[in-house]
C-alpha cells in the first residue's frame, strides 16, 4: 500500500470517527434540538458525492470514509426526524 493511501486512511479514520460522539450523544439523550437538519441534509449529499468520486477513482480511503460517514450522518438525520 502506498504511503499516500495510508495517509488517506488515517485522515479518513480521524474525520469519520469525529461523528461518533455526536451520534452516541444524540441516541443516548434522544434529543436533537440543537442539531441543524439543513446542515446534515447538505452534508449527506456532499458525502454521497464524495463516495461516488472515491468509487470512480478507486480510492479505498475516500470510499470507506464516506460510506461510514454517510451511515453515521443518516443515523443522525433519522434521529432528528424521530426526536425533533
């Protein structure tokens, strides 16, 4: 594996894992009052586009980061709709 791809995987791990505390807190407290639905909707569109880009460029780091981030963001959106 190339050094650049390893750097990408480390970056992907760090940025993707940054969503985990928000997802956990939102799920645990069943409260989404302070979360912007618009921001998360725009973010998920960007994430899907990045995922498509990663697939087209066959970049494991981009694919993994955006697939996992997309799932985490989708979970927050679902919680936002369930617990406004």
